């Protein structure tokens, strides 16, 4: 199956898994899902490779984060992180995001829904640290 067709089939299966009749692409590209009241996830794929890029904005980066916050965010990017293949970064507006590339060849809509749920849980944990939560 061609990559674009595989990506669309995966997104269609994700939509059915989470109870949506359809998940149309955004005019500027990719797909957007709102998760609960505070999370959005953006999905990009269908290019030349069998990858789906998943991006979830979390919260603005504090202008003067505590050492423990910086350490927490950087440790999330370490090679043995339990959030791999997702990493923490900031976009051009200093919004903290978690993002990752997923190989879609063996990925199902159910698996992708679970990954997105896990990202939402992780986003809540990260927000706690950004709001000067656990040291």
C-alpha cells in the first residue's frame, strides 16, 4: 500500500476507534484532534516514508524555569527515557511540546489512540513540573 493511502487508512481507523465518523485533514495539512479540555494533538504523515509525526503542545515554557524543571525536561529526551520515541522541545513561540515519529507500517488505529491517551497523561505530568510542581 502506498504511504499516503496507508496514512489515510490509519487515520480513518483512529477516527472509528475513538468514535468519530470522520477525521478530515486540516486545510493547512495534517489532522487535528482535541483531547479532553486541555490537549490538542496534531498528526502529520503521508510523505515519502511510512512515518507519522505526532505533536502535542503542552504549555508555555516559563521565562525562568527552576533547575529541577529543566532537568526533568532534559531527562525526558535521554536515550533510555520511558517516553521514547517522544521528545520534549519548544516551538518558535516557546511552547513546550512533545513530539515523535512513529513507523506506521504495523501501527493500528487502536494503538495510535492508546499512544495519544498516554501523551495526554504525560502532558499533565509535564504541566505540573512547568507550574513549579514536584521538585
